[in-house]
């Protein structure tokens, strides 16, 4: 069963990692996909791989910090395919240069804070702004925003990123409320740590193990875990789901803080028996 057969989708940040997995899964289920990315080479590569697999896709360069670039990208998709049914606002500023500078609030550089909000929030707003009229003309659509589990909880690092993703949650609910009567749904997916090649390169095995201790399910998260949630929200199976902030994180934000310590204590007790 192909869940989005004949639909037209845009995936921002679709040139690698989570966005790539989402674009390919939407294409596998029958959507024609526009992969929009600041990295045009990556967008074209993913579009080419979708085409080689029998799907339909185009790759487009877009700078989410530039509204004119966003407007031109959306217009190009509408001209190519005639309408837009699905928008996955996935792109975010998560480069190593940005994230390593996103540390203590007491030492926060204004440009680091602004860079997080410029792409993660303002860019998401720009794409939504220009896609919504296309969806209204087509009779409705589904918008899925990639947020993050850190939007719900405090942490010792990345406050600019966390705050920007909390703003994405608010933007999600406002979009759902403003355009629900136009048959436009809007929801957010909150991943935990997804072990893309980029994430693995930026973290030590000790850091990965520390986080994995707190995941309820017995495996690491991969990009297709997020893609499956995006596919469901894009499809008619979720036709009455809107305004929701949905965690897809293996349960890492849904347990007592001492969960992992309790498991270690129980294991030590059993070993002594």
C-alpha cells in the first residue's frame, strides 16, 4: 500500500541525513518529491537516487535565510508539479561550527543565537508562508515540522538550538490553528538523537553510550524512524491529526530521571544473587 500516491511533497534539508530518509520514503510511497537544500549537490544526488529507484523527484537549492530564495523554490515546485500537498520543514542549522559555539548562556554570542533562529524558526516560517497559499488552492495539505526532544527539556548545552525548536512547536500549533478550516494540517515530530553519519562523527562512543542508557527501546534511532512518522502524518491515515507535538525518540523524554541508574542497581542486585 502506497500511502501518498500521487501527492506532491517538498522536503527541506533533504540532501542528507533525516531529510534524505524522509524524501526517499515519501517517494517510495508514491509522492513526487522536491528536495530543497542549501547543498544543491546533495539535493541533486538524492533526487537522482529517487529517480534511479523508479520515483519522481527534483533537487533545488534554497537558502532559508533568504525569503526571495524560498519564494523562488516554492514557485519552481508549483510550476513543475502543479500543486503542493505535503511540506516537511526539516532543515535546521546544525553544522558543527554552529553547535559547538552554542554553549553557556552566560557566554552566548548574539550571532550564534540569531543563526539558530534565522534558519530553524524564521526559515520554517518562510517556507510555510509561501506553501500555504498553494495548499489552499489545492484544497488542503499536510505540513510536518521537524522539532527536537530538547525543545521540551533543559540541557547543559545548545540553548539557542533548544529555544529555536521550542519556537517551532509554537509555530506548529499556530499554523494548525490558523489554517485548519482550509483543510491544512500541521504537526511536529520531535526526534531524539538520530545516529546519522554527522551525529556519529561529532560524538564519542562514551557520549553515545551515555545517551543510549536513557532510551527505553533496546536499539539506537536511525533516520528511517523519523521518516516513518513523517510518512504517517503526511498520509490520509492521519487525516484528523493536527496541532500535535509528537515525540519519536524511543521514550527518552518519558521516564523518571533516575531510570538508567535504577536499571544499573537492579542489574547489580541480580549479579549478587
